[in-house]
C-alpha cells in the first residue's frame, strides 16, 4: 500500500510505472523527488491527494526494467546498465533528432517564432546532456567504481553533487521545452515533421527523467556515506 508519507522518488524506484502517474500531474520524481507524496501534491495544486494515491495503488506492481529489479544491482552493474541503456541510446537519438529540429525551425520558424526558441533550447539541452554523459563515462563513473572497490577517492562527494547540478540544469531545460510546446501538443496545421519532433522530444523527456531518477535516487544513494 502506497501512503501519502512515501517519498515520490522511492515509489518510482519500487514501481517504475508510477512515473507515468506522477508525470500526468506534473509532479517531479527525479530532481525534486525527495519529498513525500503529500508535500508534492500540496506544492503542485494539480491533483487531489486521494485521487493520486488511488491511481498509484491501482498500478500493477511489477518491474518493467528489462525483467529485473534495478535497485538491487550493485554499483558496477548499475553503472554498466546506465551506460548501455541511456548513454548510448541518448547519443544516437540526439544525432538523429537534430536534423528534424533544424528543418522544423527553418521551414516554419518565420511564421512561428517560438520554434526558433525551441531550436535554441534543444541545442542547449543537447550540449548539456552530451557533455554530462561524456564527463560521467570518462571521469565520474570511474571514480565511483574505484570507490566501490575500496580505493581512496578524493572529492567524491563534490563529484556527485556536480552531477546532480547537471541533472537539475537538464531538467530546467526540459521544463522550458515542455512549456513552449504546450505539453508537446502540435497545432492542427502541423506537418509530419512537426508532429514527429514533438513526439520524439516527449520521449526524450521521458527517458531523461528515468535516467536522472536512476542516478540520483538509486546509484548515488549507494554512495551516501560520501555525501
């Protein structure tokens, strides 16, 4: 039974499908997930607490993380999973999505100036995410692995806090993109490319939220003695 005292991030860790319910009501479960469900509802003013709890408790409580419960992986296995599931797919998706964003702004930006702003926000997000995962792969994750193996690692707490700050920056950019696209709802006259861009941006948001949650609330908690 999920109660109002449970923290949002913990619910998503235990029941990944709950992320869709929290997202539905605009409740942050990644960067801002360390609050109780009751406090999250109070802050959002978008949902009745009992309605939310009923929806959460009606979810079929089974893991959708490729057939295993990710929270029980040790740190090295979890890092490997994150790199394979999120880092590699993110690099691929950003490479493939960029030309569509460019085309959309070029063809329709003159009559829809917000699409030019969308292109700028996407460019910032792309740079932020690519820089972040490269830094993790080359520097931060090796430090985490060394610490897990018992080696002395300098400034590990600062390294983790820096990654959390990066996550917050990406989250703010995603929030602006969602706002400027009116929750990824294309206008009636939107062409196929326009609709495709919005669909893929929304999926990028979903994947990034899941990625950030996994690092902030599962991986980094395995190193809480350093924070």
